[in-house]
C-alpha cells in the first residue's frame, strides 16, 4: 500500500501579513506545478486568507493550527471548522504539544475537535508525543497509546483511514534534538500496530503518520525513507521557503 508523503509547515505565531504572503509565494515557486509529495502550509488563522490567495490554484494546500468544536454561536475568540473550510483549509492540526501543555488541551478535547474537523470536511492532523521524562522512564509507548486511544475516541473505521497522525516527541520540538531514524521508526511502527488493533490492519495501512521535531533539510531524507514515516510536520524550518523546499525535495517519491 502506498501512502502519499505529506509535508506540512506549522508556522505557529510567526509572520505578519506581508511576510506570510511572501513565504507562501516562495514555497509555491520552489515546489513547482507537480511536486512528488503533498504539501500544506499552516499559517496563523488571521493569515489563512492571505496565504490562500497565494496558494489557490497551486498544489500547495492550506491547514489551520487549531479549531473550536462548535457550530456558530457565542464562543468569543474562537474559529470553527466551517470558517476554516470557508477560507480554503483542507487540514487542521489538533492536539499539538504546545496546546496540550500551554492551553491544557486533553485527549477528550482533541477527540471533540477531531469529530468537528471531520464533520466539516477537514483532514485532522492529530499530534501525539512523549516528554523527555516519559521517554527516560520507558513510558513512551503507554503515553502514545493513551493519547491515541483518547484523541481518536468514537472514530469509526470508515473515517479513520483519512486522518493523519503526527508523532512529535516533545523533547524534539524546537530544540534541535531530532529523534534518530531508528527511534522515530520504532514509535511509528508501534502506532501503526496500535491503529491496526483499534480499527483493522487494512485501515492502519492507509493512515499517514508524520514525524515532527526539528526536521531540517539535512535530516529529512533519512527520516522520510523509513517504512512507517509518511511525512513531516515542520515548525522552525517551515519559516524559510528554501529550508521547507529542501525538506520537500528530500522526500522519496511516493
Ligand atoms: C512543531 O511545532 O510541530 C515542530 C515539529 O517544530 P520544530 O520543527 O521547530 O521542531
């Protein structure tokens, strides 16, 4: 089964409107008309429309960094799935470790958002990952299993195949400490096996599992060539078109 590699750039709260447009233009120009892999940019929500104007009609897709799991109504400051699709999003990142740690998002909260995303025709990129303390205490697999079972609560087989999981060890995010290809592949293989038990092995084979955590042009090729690594969620290196393009170009054709 061939899973198409997905490289997504998580801009977090970086750029301003002019910089967002220019970064998006740089990526569009660098990747050309028919890139070998799927590519998405996830700018801050206030710049989604700005980036969408640049990426419309190109192979570069758009993603949001979060959503609020409710229909229109009295939820001051929030943005829902319908708004994200309205401005051109195909993807939404959910449960990023920064949101789990800084905003107190729980697995139950991620699960609500997952269902809202799917109901709104967005592809959720569900982030999971262990802290350094958890890895050192040999808890990586149990932490990941709890996060995945909780975040995917209530998801049926038919919809599961279309979601994306991002394995992002917390100790590797923004630290320059990348997981070795062996460390990353071992966790990805564990996740696929778990998904096979939760759904079916056939469904698990279809679910894309990205790696995230200090991915750079220089380490992307070895990570992306692992059998269970189906793409990258890129933070810092997605803020320079040249570096992001370097990661895209390092991916094996899928
Ligand atoms: C991220 O924030 O999802 C991420 C992986 O960041 P970085 O690439 O900077 O480690």
